C-alpha cells in the first residue's frame, strides 16, 4: 500500500484497489481512485509547490457553501462537492500534500473545444443561479468576501527592481522586455484596488475561474468544476471570462431572464481582467523561481510566462 492509498484508508476508510493519474490542473495533481467497487476523483495539492497555500487556505470556508448549494439550489448535479472524512472534515493530508476526495464524474473536459449553443445556455443557467445568492446566505462567508487586494504586486515590483535573487537569466531576460507595460498595468490596477472598496458594489457568489478546462460534459449535463476561487464578489469577477467569448450574446440572453437589471461596470471589469493578468504572470514566475521542475516542464512554464507577457503587451 503506497502513501496515497494509506492516507485514503486512514481518513475515508476506503480500500483502494486501483489508482490512476489523471490530467491535473494548474493547482493540483489528480487521480482516479477505485475503492470498494466505486470510483472517486482525488485532488492532491503538493506541499512542495509555492502556490499550494493560496489554493488550500479557504477549503473550510468554500466547501460548506458548495454543500449548501448542493442541497438548497438548482445546482445539484452541476457542481462537485468534496466528500467528508470519517472525522467530518472536508480535507485530509499527509507529508506530501493536502487531499480532497470527490465522487468520480464520468464525463469529458471541454478543454480546447468551443462551447456548443446548448452548453452556453447551460453555463448561463449555472452562473445565473450562482449569482442569485449574496451575503444573506445562512453560512459564514466572511472570509470569502472580495477585498480587491493584490498581494502579489509587491513581489512583482521587487522582482522588476532587482530586489529578488537569485533570478535565472532566462527569466530575467523575458521579464525585462515587458517592464514598462507591466508597470503601467500595475499602476492602473493599484489605483482601482484603492478606489473600488469605497464603492457600494453588490457582492454575489462567483466562481472566478470560468474557462473551458473547468467545464465538463457528463451525458447531457454541463458541470462546473474547480471551486477553489469561490468568492462573494461583483459579477464582473465572472464576466471577465465571458465578454470576449463567441457565445456571449447567447449567454447574456439567458442570464438576463434571471437578472433583468444586470449592467456591466467597465472599471470593475477592467480591475478583474488586469488583476487576473498580473496574478497569472506571477504564478508562472513563482513556479520558475521556487518550484522543483524537470527541464521539459520548466521550458513549458517559461513559454507560458512569455505568452502571458506578450498578451499583456
């Protein structure tokens, strides 16, 4: 029995008979687990990755919201909900990482494919339902509330000023080509970060990471996965992923049936777009500076950073 199987047995009392790696996401490793004649999906956030504290800090805050939505909204069957351990916890851990276990979804990730019209309608139904819930939820959501913070910007600034060392020469060379554009974006987002908390903006539940790799098709149902970013935030936190999509008009037509008074706020949208851009840039840099990567993986990470900087420029 390996360490993963031991951890699953210890915390879930499941006897693992098969463990198969799956395509993981940005934040975690993924496995299909077969135990006691049932299939499960396991996410492991590795302790040796610099980004793991960010992705796991709010597990005990967002999972109760998912459970509540599963039981009290029309999102049942459209969102995955982690299973609880035998001790009633939402997560468990060993020396290698933090575990979340789910029932297995027998479906296919949308990934690089375009959404069909029916999938766009289903996505809009999911988001319209999600955005129907605000701070009046009968659950403590204090730690999920948007504060418009940009903590990674300080580290980006230090990096560009040469105050972070050592920085590999290939990383420094790539960043140096876009210093002016990055400083301009940072200035803009810092100003919005100061101004927006003074505004009276309505917060609703938002996924905050709406892209096709977080969408699965299971038979006739579209399922929205990876809820680490669940927040109470202005709707622009989700719409930043939607406004440039070819299916946006279809999405908006369905969405406005539930939210007829919806109006997009351009400056709030700009904040979320800019913050996400800077955050993604920092995520790639962070991996290059602090994570243990094989040569091939590191080459891909550097290419992703370069692409992100090019798109910013």
